[in-house]
């Protein structure tokens, strides 16, 4: 037997380069550039994503506008079938997506798996809710001076192309909470995941692609915010923006996206209010969990404590 020596220093882990999902096709960007995604706990690059160009953004939005016209004509039941198939595909890929989420964002596997399961449940819930939401009638005498002989009819219609920008801390759940309702309502979607979360977002959209959605109805755009961030938010082809992220970025978005509907979910102040009759052992435990669970990297984390003077010193002692 011939002895073979391997220089371990020369052995490098193979790093995968992921394509973008543009106009219903997985492909490399024309920029020929990628962005390295580094794991916060492995301290190594775990993958590369595409640096999409502005012309590719134009192409994706145009394809979305065209696909949306036919998509909006489908019945709620037909659109719901697509979304339920997406939920089924997410179920099949749950372990893979959870592992990606763990490696890319730093959650433990149990938390990552729980987020994926919540997302599956959310997609299915979205379908059921939409099936029960129909046109609404309003009697005229519901308004001051109105007549009960008059009847107003409210019909919900899609806006067009929705830009969904998701955060790094819940890259699956908070992405799907934008994508699923937008699609179910008859819109097309341009999905821009946070850079740290892009690989997990790609795996989630791979499941959507396997569900057989019409081409162009969703595109996944990855890239540098400095190159395509403002370009996306100011694009005349975007009809609505849903953003979850920092307050600072939200303020910037609100200044750029003038005259279109904008939904912002930003940072919170989230005080814990402690009254003088509180169970201080339980209160102290929940304050610590609320402040430091997930390293406090969520908008609902406890940021401050408002406590009755009568029990302030005792609570501080228990928190130490």
C-alpha cells in the first residue's frame, strides 16, 4: 500500500456560489460579481450570492408586471393552491432550510427549525384567511347624514408589484409574512433579502420554484444596497414596499419612496412595566429572557424597565 500524505493546510472547504432568481430563472448575474456570506459562529465563508445589476432589476420588475396581470385573474382558490404547494415544499426542505438559517444567522437548530415551521403554518394560514375575505358592503347610514337606502360596495384589488425587504434576524418567517399575503392578494413580488440571510432566502425561494409558480411572478434580488437599494425603492415599477429592519434605514426608505404605499416594521423601545404587586422572581426571570433571548437581536426585545419605587431595589437585587 502506498502511503499518501495530505497537507491539511492546503485543504479548503468548497464554498458554493448561489444563483439569483430572476424572472423565474436561476442564473448568475451579468455583473460577474458575488458577495461572500460569512457565518457568525463558524467564522468562515459559507457561500456566495450574486451581486445583481440595475438592468437586471429593471428586467425583473418588468417581468413581474407582465406576470401579475394573469396572476391577478386567477381565483383565490387557484392562487391558494400554489401557496399550499409552497408550504408543502417548505415542509420537505425544513431541515435543510433550518440548517442554513443556523449557519448563516447563528440561531441554534431548535430555534431555526421552529422558525421554518412557523413559516409553513403562516403560509397555510394566509391562504385560509384570504379565502374568507371577500367584497364588503357598507350601509349608507353608517356615516353621519347618510341614508340607509344607499349601499356602498368595497372590492379588494391587487396593487401590482410589491417590493418585500426582509431582515437578517428572521430571514424566513418575516420574508414569508410579506411574500405570501402579497401573492395571495394577486400581486407580484420582488424579494430583497438581507445580505446576511440571503442563502436562507434562496433556499426558501427554491421551494417556491419547485411549487410551480408562474415565471416572473417573483424574483429574488441579492446585491449591495449601495448599488441597488435606492434604485429598487425609487423604481417607478414598484407599487408598494414592505420593509422590516432598522429605524434608521426605515427613515431613509420613507424619504425615498414618495407617493406609494409603505409598510415599515422597525425597532421597538419595548419597556417591561413592573407593578408593586408583581411576583419578582418570575418578573426578573422574564425580563432577562425578554432582553437577552436571541442576544436581544429582535424588535420585541426588552430595552428598558419601568418599575414601581416600592419594589425597585428588590428587583435590581434579583436581576444581578
